[in-house]
């Protein structure tokens, strides 16, 4: 046995005798560790953390002061095809969405094909349009039923006649050739820096505004999702090279110039109209999300289902957390594709209902507005109709509980720094540019927080000021490689005010322009200094040798070392290291699989305490290595470390079995605790096939002074549950969770 207790008994390792073990907190952790050994494999969910009181409630909302958009709760779209004017029954279409209690529908204007008799040059009429005003008839049918209308455009592609007249509109390859659409080569890709966006797109918007009563304008297909464009046209040739920081700034400047121009055109007819666009890519988004959050009325997540690159079930909630980091409570929706998304796609066939429903659950849980989507009417209302009941049942159910789904603010106490520039521009320790490295890091951190049932938000790198960070007990920096001096000062300020930090790997080793720094930008704060270039793995990854007892090692027994990570930054020695590096060695042949050097003075973690601030730094890419391997030691080490830096303070505690994602919100009626049940063989791959129900979940919250619970209602089970109040402490039990449950606390 080699754990905290035997450490104390035996004084087994160097440094143990000198260790200040007497603090009450350490004693507490010791008791926890002992309890954990006897009872539970997962330390993070079975011990009783310290419950912190919730902050004073926000002032109530005045419904009269709300915009029409803030009242939108359900969004619908039949994505119209060229053939629809020949076959679509407009009354049936409008009845379906109206019957689902949909507040607003997307109707295609497009830009690739006109769905009305457009007079704008190169706005080609669909071949089944035959002069019919299909768009206008759809708008009238929606309006007759009280639904609002989004005029949906696609400025990303156009046809050969436009290319012939305007060769300058096309995106070009480096050899000067035109970039065509990969699936339909008759369509060329339009360049966002060209006059196509300045002249053609506004002409369509003005034509639509003149002819129809639409409520807002939207562009599909632009800006690009999840990556930056690479174009070599005459205009782009004068811009900084693609995928550099300087290019990113030029891209953002152009994007926001167009956004504001389109928004002004939308408002030419009605001041409460606006423009918005597709924003996919979540944490890998192209547009600067801080700038976007300030100007976007509607933050639209084109994040319709799992992808091969992001195979985990939490893809929608991850997006929701990104939205919430930059929106300041403004409207956001996320699209759920009822059709079969993915690498092998069937755009006209319904996907597994359990998967579709989970994506909708995630939308609501993360505070976004659900938006349901199927392709076309011929297929959507003819060939495969299975999606209809799934969406209708879901929308009608959600409509009964709208008050509890309108979130005011997250009550999380952990902020995960969202390094958008690192996600987009940093390539990881290899030299090849790739988003994969940071995807893996993101998912490793995310799963760690989910399995530990921590309440957390994303904090955007450009919003690290006290106004945005003061609610957090701790900030996590999972390999936030690019940090400016200003951002570092803001993080120092957060720590000075008593906040804690957990950081890893190359955090702060690059500036905001991706220029390498000679030492960590936060070397002073983290108590570290770089001793060499990144060391990767050749065979066996490195190990971390246990040097002395510490709360972050709770639950580890019968081992002198733990797995390290795939890559690490060598550090100069520190005093009283808790873990030291055993350098990696070959895995094969086994004859040579032993450490030539079994003990070094290089730290494998650096821990510091100043007042209430606790700081932990891992020199390895520990989150990412956990994602690649699923090694439970790495998970336990991160859970323990997050608990240590937060002094185990929680704002909401949910105890019970299962792999669950949790959200906790302040709402107008009170509070809402959302539990998403991901316990399934398909949580990490493929689609949900069925539901694996969970047993009782006990929820604890400490309400603000003067606030009393009046009722606790389970919105999915549609039943009330008893609750216990002791002072400000509120406890109740959710007897079981199918795929999703929302415990809505109404206060008096
Ligand atoms: Zn270009």
C-alpha cells in the first residue's frame, strides 16, 4: 500500500517528514481518502464536498421590455430543395410547424437558387419555380398562423454564368484555378473579400425586404465553419498568408464589416429586424467570438450532430457553453438535424430518435433554444416521415415548461479558459498545422469535468476581466498555449483576488501572435521555469513518481508511480516536488522496457498555495492524454487536483450513479438543475440507440439568504418531488433519470 495513510505511518519517502500535514483540510482529505478506499471507485462523486451559498438573485425581468426574439422558444426548418416548388404542400408544411408550437421558421430565399421571381442578376431561378412566388406563399402561410419568418440565404456558391461575368467573385487555388464545390462542380465557391458580398448579397436582401414581410435575415454557408478560408484570388493574395494570426485579424475585420452592413440593410425596413449567420465550429470557431458576441442579436449554432472529428455525445452542450461565454444572456439557438449527419450521410433519412432527442436535450440543458431541421418537403413530408413525431412531441413537451428553460445565468463556480486563438492557430508539439491536437485536449478536459460532476463554464480568452471572472473559484487552463501579456496580467489579478488555477503543458509558452516565448509567460505565478524543449514519447510514455503525500494523490495505493502524459515540457527542479518525472523509455523489446533513470528532480506537477489561492501546473498534456487513453489514474489525478484547488467548494452537488452531464441555472421562477444521462455504449462513438435509466440522484443547493423553495418539479417525469430545507440548504432526490431530467425549483 502506498497512499496517504501508509505515507503517514511509514514516512516512506523523502520529504514526507518535513511535510506540513496538520491542517484541518488535510485531515479532512485524509478522512475522505479512507472513506473512498472502502466504498467507491470514483472518489470525485462519492464524497461530500463543501456546498457554497448561491449569489443574490438577479433583478426580475420585465416582460414588456423584452424583444420579440427573446420570446422565441422553438425554431423550425424544412430545408427547401429546388424540387419543392413542384411538390411541396405549403399548407401541410405550415400546419406541421405551427402544430409543434414553433415560434419562427426558416424559409429559403437562397442566393444559389431563387425561390421567388428574383430580378437580381445571376440569382438563378430554380428549374421547378416556373415563375411561381414560392417564397412569398410560404411567408404568407407562416404569418397567417402567427409564426415569424427568417429569410434564409446562401452566399457561398454560384453558377458558371456568374463566374464568366465576374471571375473576381471566385475563390482561387494557389495555381490560380477556381475553387468549385466538392460535390457539385457546376457551382464555384465565392470569395468573402470580393464584391459578390458587397453587391450581390445586399441586392437580394433589399429585394426581399421590398417584397415581403420577413423578420430577419440569415446566411447559411458563411462565415465558414470551424476553419478559416484559404483563397488565392487577387484580393486575398494581398492579405497576410492563410492561417496566420495576421490573416485571422484581416478575416475578422472583413467579417464584421459585412455583418454590420447586412444588419443595417435588414433594419432599413424594420428597426427590430437584424442579420445573423451560421456559427459552427463551437470552440474551434473562425470568427472572433468575443467580437461576435457583442454584435450578434442571434447566435446561431450550426452544430447539427456528432462528427467523426468530434465523436462524443456532448457536442451540443460544448457548443452551448461556448455560446454562453460570449453572449451575456442574448439569444442563441442550436440546430438539431433530424436527418442522418456524419461522415457517411443520408440527408434525407431520419437518424436514431434517441440521438436526435439527446441533441435537443443538450440544447435546452445548455440554455439554448432548440431548432429542429429536416431536408425538403418531398422527402420531409413524403418518403421518410419518422422525424416528424419526434420533433412534434419534443416541442410540445418543451412548450409546457418554457418558463424553466429561459435561463438567466449559470451558477457554475469553475471557469475553463477558452483559448480560441490556440484552438485555431496553434498546432501542438508537431509542426503540421492541425486542429486535432486541441480537439483532443478539449474533449479530455470536458470529460474530466463531466465525470467529476463539476459545475463549469467556458471563459473566453478576451473576457478575463474581473467582471467576467469574479464568480469563479478556479480557472482551468488546459494547454492555453497562446496568451498575451495582458491576459497573463488578468490571470495574475484573478489569483491576487483569491482565485485558483490549474494549468497544463505549453500554457503561456506563446504570445498572442504565436511567437514562442523563452519561458512560460506565467512562470512567476505557476512557480515554474522551462528547462528544455518538449519531450514526446518513444515507446513508453514517462511516469510520475510519488514523492510525498498530498491531497491530489488521494486514492492511489500500491504504486510508486503514475502514468505521466504523451508529451511534456521539461522543468527546472522545485522544492518539495509531489511528483517527479521518470523519463520515458522503450516499450519494445520488453528486455529493455525498464527505466534507465528511475528517479529525477524534474517535477511532474508543481503545486503552490498563497492565501486562498491554490495553483497546480502539470508539465504534461494530461487532459489530451486522458482523452487518447481513458486512463483512470489521469482522471483521478485531475479530479483530485480540481477538488484541491477549489478546496472542494461546490455550488450544486448531485450524487448518484451514472455518467451524467450537469447544468445548474438561475431562472425566473427559481433554479433549474439539468441532468443529461450519457450512460450508454454510444457516449463516445456512433449514435444513441436506447436509454439506460439511472437510479436516484440526490441534489443539494444552498439558496441565497431570504430565498425559500416552494416546489421542486421534475419536468421530464412530470411530477413533483418532496424536498427538505434546513436553513438555506435545499435537498431533494430525483428517483430516476431516463435520458434527461430537469429539476425545476420554484422559489417563494
Ligand atoms: Zn479571395
